[in-house]
């Protein structure tokens, strides 16, 4: 292993002599704007560091500038001691900026490739591959192979310098591709020291960036995205990615995943592979969802209960009880005619079929994704990545001050905290997360209080101002006005809390101090999703399962917080309101995220270009072009995953109320893929390529959502929609002994599901202020209770208990059927295909043969020679004695 001879500042006040420090070479810009090499045209630029010349800074004290300069000089000297080569060039546009270009020589690359257990090619893949039966169809949507050539497949093994001759090396310059070179250099940059204080070492480029010693650190894009490179030695991969992947014209084409992985690394590659796979699977769900929606549209004219609501002789003669205290007045059932027609579209038999289908679809999606992920793990050499290759986070290493004995090796090792300290940290972090979740629930309760209080206002004002405008009154009911405004306020609250909690979650995870980057991201993922789950879905759960369920009856209403009377649903139920809530949140979230993702980096880059416009006629090198792009951020693709998984939850958890959800998600995702690709290739600096074995903690999160989705959709159909009460009426209460019809029918359903209340039984606290000047002595309300005058008046009747039993039976039957089918599907579809298993076995065999058996042959050959010499020596000894 290469010796890491580093110079370290012992304290912030003392510095080694300047003559002991190595300094970068200085070179002027050679007027080659597309060049990716040092001034000699031979050494490739693997990384770029940017700093502001301390001598020209005016914003800091002179002593602070000196300290910053000393730390940077020591850091750069240690980089050179580690074998890296540095070349500094002053900015063309801003003379205060200095760009330090970093090159890793062959010896350094080989050394650190072995330290990092990087897998490299042994020999080309010699297994025969069979094209699938649908390969001819997929070719129609693939990128032209003459433009982006398919990557050659290799069998690979962790690199070992002593077995260099066994690896597939045709060109030393191309053996380590640019992504691998940048990853190795970043590994070194993250671990080189620059100072020490109180025996605590300070190291790593991240801390230098945080303290402002360096302004930026990034690998270079290989060319302009608008046109090919003018330098014949520079590739044009970025231009090809923009033209064949990020451009909107490719919206219906498959992604060049191997090319994306080659340029950006496995972590970005696996994200786009997952997003593309999810989008393709949504096509099937969207087709079925649209079919169910069209079925609802075609059959809505046959919706008997809606016709009864709109019939002036039936719904027109039904007087409904006030839905709030005092301010609300009596109202006619025909007001809800339009909403009942809309409800017929979503609350139909097609909804049940679609809910069952989506329960099976989500299982197919997760199982087939496991197979696809296993293929990518092998093809991209990440099968054993977590066990062999991932390194400890520098932030973790810096805190390793406690010594413990490893149970397995029985050797001492350093950790950042004791077992007791770890428990305290975990307890603090869990408490903080729990506190913020309670804060979100409090905000949801605030929105509910708004709904309860504003409904009183709308009930009082809308009836006065639009009483004569029947056309408007049909659409703008108090329930609709309350629902829409509450949904908008809920959306705004969600967005505000997102911004706050994002920072809190990062602080909590930093305090938790996970060991590796994967552990860090998984921990942050869990915290953020718990928050987002409560934040986004709580209002939907309230409407679906709580609103209108515990309201009592007009003579004895249930009050919330002892003051606010609980909300009631429309006579048609809360399903339409749930659909409205979902449409506003899903549509608003997608629109807001896309605007934010596209406009923010574009505007920032536009401002940067405008500021540099006076000197724009000068030739600017590639590293300076990239510096003025936006940094990708520490969390990289975390927010992209979060956005899509939240969408996945909406598509699966509440699909029974919104069959068009998968279609909207499909359209959004087709745009999202190209938008994310456009951002990466045009607006952001090139990310440091990183390895990733899979999509991390998002996989178990989606599996949990899939299990919960079966329960929520079954309960939405049972408790939120009106399907079960209608079926109970059709099969039991429309015919004798409970009904009067001679055959099963839906006629009379509305009348049988609206209970009767005597107006004289109103309590003073809830009695409406406006009197009713008709001949009505009773009003109707949505419930299944005995009428006044009955010995059990206002108690639940037999219809109610039949409906409750049917709902519970439906939930149990539906859940068991779907879970059984999910289990069968999971069992029948293996996680790893037979083709991938064969490739893994072949690779292990070659690794064993080329890297280990060859060593054994050498040992045997050497030992054989030694044995021959020993035998000859013994023979000669015996021969001399015999003579």
C-alpha cells in the first residue's frame, strides 16, 4: 500500500516551514476551451478544486486569510505526497479565482483501486445470450446502436496489483474509465489531512468546502452539451447524453442505462433504471385505470340512486337537516345532484375491480424490479459492494476517539462513542423525530379545525348570496367550498413543513453519526419518509376514514374538542371529497416540484452568465464553464427518490378513489425522466460517481406501502364509498321481508338510507336560527336509525348492523384473496433469473481460476524445485557415505 506521508499543522497557530511544502505547478490557459488535460496535453484532469486567492480577499481579517491559506497549502502538499499531481491556473473571467487541476497517475490508480476493492475486467463475457421474444419490439424504442454503441460485457474481479497481468488491459489510459478515476481521486481528497487541534485531526475536502477554504470541488464534464468537442482527444459523451437521452424528442424512447452508468456512475444509473422500470409498469396500471374510469362514465346514466337524488319528485321532496349548529339551515337534497352524478363515475363496480388489480400490480412491480435489480447488480459489478468496497465516512473516522475490542477479531478498534453513548444518541434522535411527527399531526388538526369552523361560515353565507342562482348553487355547495379551500391550505402547510423538516432531519442524522454513506442515506431516508408519510397522507386518511363517521344524529350531535361539531359527508359520501383532495395534492405537488426543479437551476445559471457577460467574448476553459453550473448538493438524488416514492404511495394507497392516478403519474414520470436528465446534463456540475448496490431503504419502504395499500383500498371501498350499503340494499332490503319490491332493485335506495328526524326534537344549542315555513315537521339525515315514535327511536336499526357485518366481511375476504395472490406471485417469481445466476457462477469460477489457481501452480512449481534440490542433496549425502 502506498505510504501516506502527510504534513499536518500541529495547531492553528504554528505552520511548518514553507520549504517543506510541495506546491502545484502553475500554467496559463492554452486557449483550448474543450481540453480535459493539463497544459502538456498528456495528463488527464480527474478533479478540479477552486479557491479564491487569499491575497485578494477583502471580506476576511488578515489573520483569518493567513490561516486559510496555510491550511490549503498543507492540504495541497499532502495531496502531492499521496502521489497526485496538481496544476494551478488562474481564472480567465475572474482573476481572484484559482483552479487547481488534479491528475492521478497510473501507480496511484492501481494502489487505490486495490484499497477500494474496485472490480475491473478479467476477460470478455463468453456466455451465449438469447434474445427475448419481445426484443424486436423493444428495438423500436431503443437508442440507435450506431450512435451510442452497446457496452461490451466483461467478467470482473476486485483489482489486485500483484495479478495485474491477469486483468484485461488493452490500453492503460482506458483501463480506468473517467468515472472510476474521479471516484478514486475523491476518495483521496476526502481523507487527506490539513490540520490538527487538541490531538484531533482535521481532514477531507468536505470540511474545507464548508469552511470556505475551497469554493468548489468537482469532476469535469467531457464537452459542451450543445455541440461535440473540438478537441479530437476528448470524448463527446455529454453531448450524446443530451441529444439521445435528455432531449424532449426522446420522451418515448428507452434510456441508454449502460451509457448513463458509465458517465455518471452506478448510483445515478440505478435511480434512472428504477424510475424507467416504474414508469413502464405504470403503463399497464394507467390503461386499466382509464378503462375503469370510462366504465364509470358509460354507466353513470344507469345510476339509479343518482337519478333519485336529481328527481324533483323524489330528491326534490326530501328536506335535509342542517349540518351544523344554528348558522346552517335546512336544505334540499337536489342540491347534491351534480356531485352525485360525478360520484357515479368513481363509485362504481369498476373501482372494486381496479383496487383488486392494483393490489396484484404492485406485487408484480416489486418482484420484477427485484429481478431487474439483480441483473444490474451483476452487470454493474455491485453484487458484493457493501461487504467489500464501501468505505467509512470521513466524518465518522474523525470522531473515533474511543477504543473497544472487536468481538470477532478480538482486536482493539476505534469507535466514535461507547455503547451507552450510542443508546443516548439513538434515544435523542428517536425523540426528536417523534416530536416533529406530533408537530405535523398538530398542523393537520389545525386544518381540521379550519374545516369545522369555515363550514359554518360557508353554510350561512353561500345560502344567502346564491340562493337565486341555481346554476352556481349546484356546484358551489358549502361542502365543496370547504373541501377545496381546506385542500389548498393543506397543500401550502405541507410545502412549508417540508422545507423546515428537511433541515431538521439532516441535523438529527448528522448527530446520529452513521458509519458509512449507505447507512447515512438509509437513516435519513427513514426519517424523511416517516415525516412525509404523515405530512402528505394524514389529510387523506382523515377524509377517508374519520370524516362523517362519528357525527351522532341531529338531536344529539358529537362535538370535537368540546366545541366544534364534527363534519358530515355529503349524502353521497366522502369519496368525491377524497378524490378532490388527491387531485389537488398530487397535481399541485407534481406542478410545484417540476417548476422548482427546472426553473431554479436555470435562473441561477442565467444570473451567473449575465454577471459574466461583459467578458464573455473571451475563450473560457471547460473547468471554468463547469464551475458556473449549479452544485448537485450533498444528498444527490435523495429528493428525486422521495418525490417518486410519495407519488407511489398516492398511486397505490388511495387508488380506489382515484383510478386516474396511475395515468397522471405516468404522464408526470415521462416528463420527470427527461427533466432530471436535462438538469444533470445541462444545469448541474458532474456528480462524483458513486457505487450503489440497489435503491437502498426505498425498497422496504415500497414493500410496506404495498402491504398497507391492500388494507387502505379495502377500507375505502367498505367505509368511504357507498358500494357495500348499495349491495346490502339490492340483495336484502329491496325485497321482502325488509323491502316491498317484488324483485331485486336499486329503486328506493335513497329513501331507505336517509333516516328521519323530528324537527321539534332539536336542542336549543343546535336548533337552526332560520325557521322553516313549510308544512314539514321532519327532516332527513344520512344514517341508519329508527324513526321518531319508535320504541328505539334514533338508535341504529337492523340495516346498520347488516351493513357493518357486510363491510367487515368484505374487508376480510378482499384482503385474504389479494394477500394470497401476492404470496403466490412472490413465490413463483424468483428474485434472481437463471441467466444472471449462470453469469455469477461463471465469474466466480474465472476469478478462482485466474487469480488463485495460478498462484497455486506457481507455489507448486517453486516447491517442486526446492524438493528436487533437497532430494538431490540427500542422495549425494548417502552416496558419499556409501563410498
